[in-house]
């Protein structure tokens, strides 16, 4: 449970500032005017992404993010169960509007994500390099594939229903149609190792059909995922369609799996050792569950053509059958 808010009584003291008696010092400069002065780097603290906004975690906690070579990159919010509840509530609120959009409109919106990622391509490449310890050539290939994957799924937004739906032959004076509809709110456990391409490969098929997502980012490599939310916030994606929680997975996974208002769970990025516990929680409200690969998501080749498929969209839709009389 989230910690209860505590009211702390604070006493006010009137005293002079500790800086009042100090002699003013010249400003440090980095343009050669100062004698050996060096500028301190402003290290970023990454926030959560919930309902189209960037709130801090309700606990106020953060944890350090290190690069593949051990260097400190930034701080990230250490999300809590309360943050997950807020994210699910935001996703549920955004669901009717997002699901009601036409496939063509969602296609335009996903393509807009790719456009904005292209404009920040160099930043994504640098973050993938530092997070995953890759060379520039490999990181560039992964980043370009992530951008192209948005475009690929954008093309399927108004076509996947022809693949996942059908007109059923019946013996009677009526038509019978099977039509795919979004499942609802989908929890996505992002792959731990593939910080950008793996996340996009699992997130895009979830939202392209009209679902809303609550994503648990990679615990050790969350920075490309948070930068992706900055792209989403400035794109046409309505607030709440995608929500991102950073933090320690041992504190978050079971809460997401057991949330009664989450309709489906993409556990592709889950540690296979936790699979049984997650399945038991998912059965409480009969969640649709996508299991992790036998060897874990880190063994997946995300550049493979098999990492993108219209049938992945079908994992997160429900089929509605409609009967319509002939001649009416």
C-alpha cells in the first residue's frame, strides 16, 4: 500500500541568512574569462508520465541510473503502487476517446510519433549508446528500426481488422461478421535489455488498435523510454493513452498484474522466474496474458522481421460477432 500522508508541524525561526556575512564571489565562467573555473553539469531527474503530464512519484523517491560502463547518467523516479493506480485511472479515462478514433486517424497519429522521433534521432542514438553500451553504428541501426516500426504499425491501423476479422458463412437469411475491438487497458512490462526498440515493438501493437497502455520501463535502462514519452507528449497522442512508470520491478510488477482494472497484461519483458506469480494474479479478473519467451525477452532479435506482425495486434483485441438480417 502507498504510505499515508503525514502532517508535520514546522516551526518558523527568524534568523539572518548564513550567506549574509560572506563576501560576494565572482560568477564562474566557461568562456575563458574565469581562471580555471569549470561549469558543473546539470544532471537530469527523469519523471513519470501519467495522463499526458510529467509528475514526480508520490513517494518522492528516486534512484540512480548508470550507463553500461558504470558512469552515472541521471536520476529516475522510483514509482509506487499509488503511481500505478494513477496511471491505470488515466488510461481508463482516455480509453473511450482513443478507441472511438478511426483507424485512419490512429494511423496519422502513430506516423506523427515517427516524425518527432526522427527530429530527435541523435538524442535517441546517444541514449541507446550510453544505456546499452553499444557503438554508434549499432545504436543507430536500433534507433532507426524503432522509428520505422512506428511507421510500419501506422500502416496497419486501418487494415488489421481485415486480418483479424471475418465474414462468417452461415446457413440462414442473415450476415454474420466477426469484428476486432480493443481489449481496454493493457499493462506492458517492457523488455529490460532493449531499452528503445524492444519497448516500441511491444507498445505499438497495443495502442494501434485503440487500447491504452500502462508501461513499466526497463529498470536499469529507462532513459530512452522516458525520452519517448517526451515525444508522445508533444505529438497528437491524447494524454493517458500511454503512461510510463519507472522504478524497481520487484516493487511494481505484481501490483500491475493484480490490478483489477487492467484488462490485459503483456508480460513479454518479464523475468520468466516471476511468470507463475504473475499468472496467478492475472487470473483474478481473467486478464488476457501474453507470456514471456522461454529464454526471456533479452534473447529476442528485435531487428528480426518476426518482431513485427499484424498478429501481434490480435493479441490485444477482443472479437465481437454481429448478426444482421438480409434485406433489413
